[in-house]
C-alpha cells in the first residue's frame, strides 16, 4: 500500500516537473549564467557566487512557470502533435486548475526571490519575459502570424540580459549583444524544426513559416538568418568582450551552421533538417561555453 502511494507521488511529481520543459529551462538558465559570469570581472567572490545561485534559482522558477502556463494554453495543439502529445496537460493527466496553480506558485516564488535577494530590476525584467512568452507569444503571436518566432524570439533572448542585470544591477551594451545573438539564432533554429514537423503544425492549425510560405522559402530564410547570425556572433570579439579563443569558436561554429543551412537550401531532406536543428542547439551551447572559457582562461 505504502509502496503504491510512494510510486503515485513520484509519478505526479514527474508530471509537474515535465510541465516546466526541463531541457528548455536548462538552456535558459545556462544562458543566464553566462550573462552573470561576463558581468563580473575576474573570478567571483563568494557573495557574488551566492547571488548568482539565487538568481539562477529565481529565473528557473519563473521560466518554469511560463512553460507550465504555455502547456495550459496549448494543450489542444500539443495533443495533435507527435512532438508534444506526451505532455501531461495534452494527455489529460493534469487539469487546468492544477497546472495554473502550479504556474502561479512558481511565478510568485521566483519573483519574490529575485526581488528580495537579487534586485528589483531583474525581477521586473524576468516577469516581463514571462508575460512576453506566456501571453504575447503563446496566446497572441503563435496562432496569428508566421513571424511568431521572429517577434516572440525577444522573450527567448532575454536570459543573458537577466543574468547580467542580476550581477550588475543594470543592462549594459554587452547584455544587448548577447540578446542579439540569441534573437537571431531563434528563427533558423525553430524553422529547421518546423520544416520536418510541418504536417504536425498544419494539423494543429499553426501558421508556421513552412505552412504559410512553403518549404523552399523557409529554407532560404534559414540560410539568410544564419549568415546574419554569423556577423552577430563576431560582435563580442569586436566590442572587446572576448579574445581570440572565443573568436575561433564563433567562426567555426557559425560557419558550420551556415554550411548546414546551405546544404538544406540546396538539397532538402527531413533528415538534414533534423541534423540542422540539432546542430543549432550545439551551436548556441558551445558558443556560450566558449565565452565562458574565454572569460576565465584569457
């Protein structure tokens, strides 16, 4: 009896945890952490490390709240798509009331933590990001325009700005450069996914670019955005935020992304679109890891 009860509690915990979209949140917190690290010259002191840990926790909580709210709004859409049909809200394992309460608790807890133990500016920017993603993007932009990813990408590009603000207490030009990189990275990243998931989006009634403008046009947009992204990825070096170590990584990774986009444009296949999507994740992760390494090693 007790074993079954324990197993049931673990199952419910896993369902709520799944609502936070853990893999997405990990990348968000990682990008925020990069902003924190770059905002502190040299090696951080223990008070700065403690502040960064608290900021990461607060950002994780609010980002998890936004993800859970997104699951409520899109449960009908999620149920129609293979990629998202497993989510607890799509399967009916968690109802709207439970999910909304969970989202509210995470948002309030994260906002309070950021306001009291980090700084009010970081709290307000994080809350604005919550509204931008959960309401402006999910409720308004995503079902209405094929430019949803481009406009809504502003919310997804905020993590390093939040991290920078948490440590510096202000938004510096360096934070805007990091914002720009993620902002330009987001469209080719998601459009590569949309290319091989186009039927899912069509069935769900979402006006993603491959649905509204076709495969060929979307592939061209992926290529153009990766070229512009290449230029943006050089800005940390040009501005003096980083040195040759980051530059080498940025050139190599961005050239690789452009090459994948070129192959995708010239000779499309679902398998290549999937590889391009996966490489985009590697690109952003290693690019920011290179910034981190450059900051401490050189």
